[in-house]
């Protein structure tokens, strides 16, 4: 009787664990996409800064870093 109950419990839990794994995978993929978009956006921000020539090189770098930092924060919030 205990063995049957144990097997039944395992059989019922397996689909729930699979759904959780899929959900976490989707969260990781979303976070990865956000980080990649932030990288692209950071590069574009730096290029736009150089083209506009309204800031020094270090200020343009700081803008790029801030952009990427914000992307990492958003990705972290999505993932966790």
C-alpha cells in the first residue's frame, strides 16, 4: 500500500516539475534577450553620443555602462 501511494505521488509530481522547468527556461530566455538588447542599445547609445559629439569619450562610456547596467537589472528581475 505504501509503495503504491509512493508511486502514485511520483507519477503526479513529474508533470508539475516539467512545467516548472519549462517556465524557468522561458524566464532564462527572456532575461537573456533583455541582456542582449541592452548590449545592442548600449552600443547604439555610444555611437550616437560620438556622432552628436556633445560629450567627452568618458561620458559616452558612462552612458553605455549605465544602459547595460539597467539591462542587467531588468534581466535579473525577470529571471528571479
